C-alpha cells in the first residue's frame, strides 16, 4: 500500500481500509446510477408522467416512517452485519422487479429505489466514521468521495452499451451486482473498525433523558400567567392607542396626551413600588399581589366594553402601566424564587423570551384579523376571557408556590439574594416556620441560615421554643441570631445561658452587644476562666459594659495580643475588631505583617471591616503565602477596586519582587480585571518572567472569560504564542540531542517536565480569543492521551487556531516523536538546531538550581568539559546537589579552579548524593508522579542508615512514623514465623504509615547487611506543606489506589 502514501495523503496503517472504503463508495455510486436510471426510465415511459410530483410527496411521507423504523430495528446491532443483510435484501428484491415490472409495481419500485439509496448512504458514512477518526476523516473522506466521481464517469458511460447489449430491463441486475459488492466490502472492513463501547453512551443517554427538565405543573401555571399577561397587555395597548388617536385629532394634541398619561402613571408607579408593594406582599402574600393586575384589567375592560370612551379604556391601561412594573413584577420574581437554579436558567429565557414573544405576535396577528370584523370595544371580550384564565391560574400558582418553596427548602435551593424586596410574604413565613419545626437538624439550620439577615419577629415564638430544645447546635445558632432581638432570647434567658459553659462564648458576646448591666458580674468572672478564648471574649465584652474591671480587661487583651501562641493572639485580634483604641492602626499593621499565618489571617478579617486604604499595602504582602492568600484576596475585595488595582500595579513594578508575592498578585488579579492590569500582566509575559508565566496566562484567560480582551491585547498575545513556541521547540531540540547520547539520564526528565508546562500555556494562549473553549478538559484528554477523544480535540483546535498558531501548537499534542517535532522546529525557527553544548551551557547558567545541577552531571558524565569553560561560575548558585556532583567528578574538574569552590570536604559528603537519592526515590510508587526537581527536596530530608543482617527494623504493632527505601541489601517481611515477602534494592516499605500513622501491619527484619533511606513523618509533612506539586503527587497516588480498590 506504499503507493497510496505517495499518491494521496494516506499514512501508515490507513491504506487498506482506505482502499476498501474507496471501492465500497464506488459500488454504492454505481448502484445509485444504475438503479436511478432504470426507475426513472420505467416510470416516465410506462406510467402517467403527471403523477411524478406525487412520487416526491409519497417519498417524503414514506421516508418519514422508514428512517425511524430502520433506526429502531438496527439499534444495538453490529453495523457490518446490518449492511451485509440489508444489501442481500436490497439486491434480492430487485431481481423479481426485473421480470415482473408493470402497472402499480412501477411507482413501488420508484419509492423502493429511493429507500435503498437513502439507507445505503446513511450506512456508508456511519461505517466510515467507525473506521477513521475525525482527524483522519478530514484528510481521507474527500478522497473516498472522489470514487463516486469515477463511478459516475465509468458507469455512466457504460450504461448505453449495456442497454444495447442486454436491454434496459436488465439494469436492475447490474444494480443488484453492485449492491452485492458493497456487502463484500463491508465484511472486509470489519477488522478495521474502531472498537466502540456503546455502554457508556447508552448510560449517558439514559442519564440525559432522566435529567431532562420538564415543565412541571407549577412551571406550566407560571407560563400561562406570563402569557396571559402578555396577551391582555397587547390588546389593551391597541385599544388605548386607537381610541386616543380618535379622540385627539391633531398630532400635537396626541403627543400632549401621551406625555400626560406617562407622567401620571409614572408618579403612581413610584408610590406603589416604594410604599405599597412591600406592605401588600408581607401582609397578604403572593396571591393578592398576583391578583391586583388581572382584576384591575378585568374590571376596566368590562367598563370599556359597555362604554367605549377614552376614560373607560384609561382605567385598564393605567392599571397595566402601573401595576405590571411594580407589585406584579416583584411578585413574579418571587414566583421564580423556589425554582432550582438550573431549571430557571434553562426555562426562564424560554418563557420570558420565546414563548412570550410568540404570544405577543399571536395577539398582534389576531387583532389584525379580528379588528376588521368587530367594533373596537368588542376586543375586550377576548381580554375578559384571557384575564379570567389568568385569574384561575393565579390561584393554582398559589398552591404550587407553597409546594415549590417547601421542596426548595428541603433541597437547599432557596436564595434570598434574588429577592428585590426585603420582606417575606405570608406563604414564605409559613414555609420557613414548617422547616424550623421539622425534626431534621439540617432543615432547621438551613432555615436559620435563610433568616439570618432579616427580621426574626415572624418566628420569635418558634425560635424561643427551639432555643430551649435539646439540640445544642440549633440553640447556639439561635442565640447568635438573637443578639439584637430580645423577643427571641430575653435578657433573663441570656443570663441563664451565660452560666452554661457550652453557650458562654456566644452569650458573653451578646451581653456586651446589649450592654446588659445585670450580666457584668458573671462576665467579669470569666476573666479568670481557664479557657483563654473565654477570657478574651469576656474582656472584649466588658469594653462595652459599665464595669469596674474594664481597665483590667483591656490589659488582659493587650497581654493576649503579645502572646507567643498565634492562636491566642488571633483570638484577641478577632474580638478587638471594633476597638480602635486597643487594636490601633499601627498594631494592626504589625499583625498583618506577622510571620504566623494564623495571626495574619485574623488581622486580615479586621482589616476587611475597617476598610482603611492605608492598610492595603500590608494586606497585599499576605498574597505571598498560600495559607493567607484567600483571606487577603477577600479582604482586598472590600476596598475600592480602583485603589487596590493601583496598589497592586505599584508592587508589580518592583523588578526585585519576591516570586511568591508575584505569583499571589497575579492570581489575585483575576478578581480585579482592568485594562491597566491586563496591560501589566502582558508586560510581564513580554519581559519573559519565567517564574509566573503559567499563572499569568491562567489569569489572562480568566479575565477574557469575564469580558473578551481588546484587540490590541490579543495581537500582543499572538506574539507571545510565537515566542513560547520558539522556546518549546528549543527544548524539543535539546531533548532530541540528549536522547541520542543518553536516554536514561535524569536530564531527559528535567527537560520533559519543562516541556509539560509549555503545552498548556500555548493552548490557553491560542484559545484566548475564544475564551469559552473548555481548554481545561482538552488538556486532561491530551494528558491521558485518550485515543478516542484526541482526534476530536485536535479537530476542535484546528478550527479555533489561526493558521500560524495551528502549525506551531497542534504538533505538540499530535503524539509525534521528538525527532519529528525537531524537524518542525527547524522549519519555523532559523536558529534551530542548536548544538548540545550550547543547550547545556544555557541550562547550567540558568536560574533553576536543580536543572543546573542535573545538566552539570550530564556534562561531566559524558566528558563534555568544553561546556564548563564557557560558564561564568561566579554567577552560579552553589546548591547542595551541584556541590555533590562536582565533588563526585573531582578527577575531571580538578584543573578547573573556578569549580574548586563548590567542592565538598570528605566530612560533608554523604554516601549517596542528592541526585542519586532522587533517582532512587523516582522508582518508588509514592513518588513516581512527582517531578525530579520537587523530588530532590524530598531527597535532601532522606537520611542514610546502615543496618546489619538479622536485625529487626520494626515489629508488627509498632507506631509507624517513617518510611524506608532500600538502597542495597534485602529485608524480610513476615508475621512471626510466616514469611510474606523478600524486598530488595529500590523497594519501599512503610509508606502508608507515613501518611496515616497507623501501627505497622507486619514485622520487617534485615536479611542481609543493608543501606536504607529513611524519611520521617515530621520532615515529610513539613516539606509537603510548602510544595504543592509533592502534595498533588501524593493525592494522585492515593486516589488512584482508591479507584483501583473500587474497581
């Protein structure tokens, strides 16, 4: 099949299936030409020609039934088997037609041939889709279709001599032959079809069917109400404008009238909205709120029907204009409240948009037709009928609304933030009352959460009963809510709560808020409590109460603020947020800069409340720590966006900014989108600040998803695509050179890890002008190399990227070899290829210590000492790994004076270097997914330990606080005398004990003398907490094990 590759763009492994499908389509086309020619000739020569159009109609009707029937009977069947059997049926059925064709069989044949052609073409393209993926199809389907053109020429030119030789009635036999040929080719293609697992597809379809949201009774009623409103409004508006134009003959009079009308209705709407809507809803509920408008329109339309004058139609139009946009609109928003967010998102636009627009159009059309035949006032009959339906369904909605509210409460879907009024109608009061009285704690707590920010008066009695109930969590929550409401928890009840240690912290705080004089002695007593949190709470409360110990309390707080325990310090700060005289501005600044994240986080919460712009620089410093970043970001959002952006940009302008702070600012910028910030972030990219390139790109993509980037920014980012592509192809060239010399060296992994970071950056930049693209999902597919999904991802990217971006980026995800990628790099970038020596020199001189050390090891191992002469070693940071490597190759670097300063003394040298430990750790399952750069940090905490044979390492039941990796020697795992396993070099034991602190599950004894690496739990946790990549690797391993266990 090599000739196909030369003539067409057919790749290795595609030739045979391509040729089979090429022949199959040729036969199909030949079948269509012969059958079509025969049936047309038969019909036009032997049947009534005027019936031909009826054939078209008949075909349309028949196919409407045939396609669903065919789909149903073939669902779940093997496609090649279906094609083979249907081909035999089609071919066999045409043979009798050849000899029996007359009268009514002619139109039957006409329809039957069309069925054969349509079903055959459907079968063919489905089959082709199972043979080639989307990427292959893009290249090959055009070529395959070309066989149809060949068939048209060959078969078309052969029909005339065939007919002359055999007669036209024998054409159907030729058709049968070609259909039979397609049965053969479909059998031949069977081994080349992709294995398609229909299971998940069915499951997904089933899931989708189940999750499909339908219009339930409540939504139907709501839709009818909204549609009725739209219909009636159109009719009344038409009547009003026609009668007004008849009353006021001149243009000036009419304009003046409308001006007056809108002025009056505007004033009325203002009064209703601001003074009546809330009262109506809170006192009478949604039912009355919904009935006001239809009743007013109904009454006004009766008046106009009886007395067709302007004054009469003025009433319904006035009601429509005033109530529709006030009490009615607010009520409708309440009606949407209990509907689940997903349902609302899908259905609200449909109801308010499509359906409502259709009804309005229908109303306009019906007016146009009916108005020609009936007087204007008779249109009010339609208004009365629809308004009557509206009123009936309003009562139905009331019932459905209560039920929907209850359901929403149960599913925690209610969201008071969507309410446009701060009142609760009677139905809502009753629903929350029911939830509060439910037996389930979850329902009660959720109901309490709902009413947290509104008046508690409607539920005061119920809340008081619950406060005295047995559920302490509910009682505590109610006590917190009742700070300003003594009807819920009275002062006397608060006094009792003060003496209950379980409620004391909340009760003390509330006593301070209420300034309860009778509580002072009890609160003062808590100053001496053993619990430091209660001491601080009491001291803070006494600052608001008339107490003789107020000064003593202040001194206590000040003392706690000076505590060396960050937790106590944080508690003191928390309770002094409103006391500027104690927690002064300068003191708060000091706490914001405290090295303890516990203290800093507490200070950040206070800063958010005080909103003093002078605190912003200190708040920004907390963005450098992952443990304070979320709180710092939330705190900054409490300030003026303009001020925060200005401060952030000032810090970014510092070229010596700490890397962690830079990363924190870049990540935080997602919530402070502005043109200035975008400009600064792109500027960082252009300056090639490699420390945070990925974070910058993620932030820019997030900003683009909020609002597309301006064209000028998009153009600048396209230049960055080319720059990063160049860097990536240089890395590919480097990797290709290293692989040729030593495929096993750790330098390969270092380069591959760097490459793995570039591809996501390129993809995200490539789609930034179409930010809605789910690039994160595509990256997961690429990472997993999902062969079923990859072609589709590549096809999508092909259609999103511009030509140059496509040519530069897509090769990285197509699964090409390093050699193939290198050639692409050479094609687009003149400076590629680069010599291996130059690559090594660049990496050794770079700012990444681990990469520099590994590249040095590769250079020395392969005796490329010329590289070392071109490096300014005075600028190289002497990491431990580098020093170990240079010391290891002392015989090679002995004459290089610049390198001697990195050499370690014999006393400083460990038996195994950091690099050797890292390589060993990389073989352990626990660490396999962690890049060597991060793993080297684990290697530095791994201690070497020597053991003699027959010494027990640990016994079953011992406390597990460390893991061991065998460097050399053997260890026997056993339970008493029962042998379990013999572990040798590279094996790991005790890794689960490192994570879960469970006792050892077996004995471990040294079978021979051995050298082990030991990693203690304390050291491991410390390094894991400051290295996200290590933590992610551990989580990935554990979730993988869990998934395997489940499967």
